[in-house]
C-alpha cells in the first residue's frame, strides 16, 4: 500500500506540472485579479499562453486599443468586474492602425477586432468589441471590418456586446461589415510585414492568412450586436455548425445616402452551414431606397439557405424589417430546403413578406404575424420551380395584404388551420397581387410579381 500510495502521489505531481492543466492570466489594472500574472495588453497574454492546455485570460475593465489574434490555442477570454466597472472593451488600434488579419473562402480581406483561427475551443464572454476605430474608408470595398471572426475554430461567444462593424460612410453598398462571423474554409496569403503600424513581429510570424480547412462549431448566445453594415451574426460554408440563441441583434434601420447601404440581415446561415436560430430578438433591417418589386437589395431579419438546408428557426422576435424570415435559394449557390419555422413573432415587415419560403419542404407553424405589407407567409416559386412539400398551418396573421400567398408553381403547398384578421385576402394563389386601396403599403407603388433571385443579399465572405 505504501508503494502504491507513492506511485499515486508521484503521478499527481506530474499531472500538476503538466501543461494540460489550466493557466490563469490577467490583463490591465494590476490591482484587479491580482493573484495572476498580469499583462498590459490582451495580445501579450495570448502570446504567453501555453500551446497546449487551456488558458483563462481575465480582462480587467478598461479600453484596449488593439486587435487580438488567437491561433490554435484553447483560450477563455473573460471580462471581469473591478471597482464600479465591468466594461472590458476591445476598441481596436487608433485611427489608421487596423491590419487585415484574414481572408475568406469567398474572397476579400477582413479587419477583425478579434480573430480566432484554427482553435479547437475558444470561449469569449463578458467582453465588448467596438470596431468604431476601424476607419477603412480609404480602402474602398477592400476593407471589411468584423467584430469577432471564428475561422476553422470552435467555442462559444456569450454575453458579449459587438458594436460598429460598419463600412465607411460612402461605402455602404460594398456589402461588408459583420458583427460576428463564423466560417469554415481555406485562407491563403502572406503575413503582414512586422513594421506595419509599429505592430510587433509576433503578427508577422503568426497572424494573417494562415488558416487551413477545418471545421467550426460555435455557440453564439446572449450577445448584443448593434450597428453593423451588412450582417449581425453570420455563419457560412460547409463544415460550420452554429447555435444562435437568445441574442439581441439590431440593424441600422432606414439608412439613406448617396451610396446605397447594404441589404442588411440580422442573422444569416448560408452556403452549406448548418445550425439553429432560436429565441433571438432581431430587427431594424431596412434597405431604405428600396421600392416594391426591387427585391434583390431588400433586408431580412433572419436569412437562411443558399445551400444551407434543414435549418431550425423558432421562438424568435422579429420586427421592423423588409422580410421577417426568408428561406431562399439561387442557382449556383444551392437551395434552402427543409427549414422549419415555428412559433416566431414577426411584426412590421415593410414592402415584402413576414415569412418567405422560396424553397422546398419548408414548414411554417404556430407563428404570430402582425403588419405585413405583402403577405404574412409566402410559398414562393421565384427561386426554383416547381416548389413542392411546403406547409403553412396554425399560424395567426393580423393585418396583411395577403394572409398566405401561394406562387403559381407552388400549388401543392398545404395550407390549413390558420387564423386571419384584417387581411385583404386570406389565401391567394398566383402572382403577387394586392390592392393598395384595400391595404395601404407604406409608400409602395403598384404591386407586381417578384421576378427576384433572392429577397436579401447574403454575405458571401
């Protein structure tokens, strides 16, 4: 027994010294989390984290003017409270200091505040990412700001605030500016020179354009995402699996200008990604110059499809959008078949449909819809024809030009058990027709058939 006890004790000592055990570090005010080794920047703490094992970095309240890159490591980055504050803010370098740190499977360069690349498990919680310092106007459409980018990486994003991932004031039509982006794919290119903007040589050795094809499984929950140019939360590409739940995602609203702003989407899952969108509050996605019939530039609260199938969309609150929930496809990008749209509440959709099902085998059940300029629910044949297997049942639709609209090549759609109030027509089969005299359309002109490719431009990068 003594010999056995000695072996166990020795083994425990070896395990205690193993890098597989957790490391704790801290950033900021030395009086905050004072029992841990402190660093002045978040990046220096990430650099000091062991290559194996898990490191927790406690980020004390303050503003950190840096971009943060996590490659291959298991990092938990957590904002903490100290004194009367718990605002740990990554604001990016001061004007002119941002670097492009990643490229995309779909092309383009990204200027993320936080890039998590090739990491098997990285957790970011209780942080604020504010991209307002990005100042990429001079780069034109080539400069795409992102709040947090998980590329070929897995983990969780919880209770964060992501702000101001916006293109320059004259660049809204570039279709860039993403709050949270999750993508699986291959990035290639060369690292930035170490002399750029006085960035330490670590960046040149480790950072830009190093990602290899992998997978990304990310839980995005309880975050506040606000003021983005293109999308609030985006998941793209085969190999990506996201759970998007209990987030608040608010677009820019009816923005106008000389250059048309992007067709925003609060949440997008596309191009082969899979996942669920549940219990989120989203809205204020309005492409202001749009007019009825010009659907290619419209905005959506939740957009899925283009090769992403069987997506679950349930129990979300969607308001003040052009499309509330859109399930779409397009030749060359794939379909959005098999989505389930259940128990969502959708209010105030301008110009278009509260729910647009431009795909096959899509079901809309138990949704509550109020104030749809076009239809409450549209079984839409404009993406592909014919459309088969769609069902619309037990929904409550109040104040819509058409309660349920069934396209001429979607006639097999099963419509049953719905409740209608204040609808110019309860169920309409055929092309998009609605009399402005019967249902005012908030400035829309003459109703006409869509003839569209998609209701909202998806982010392809």
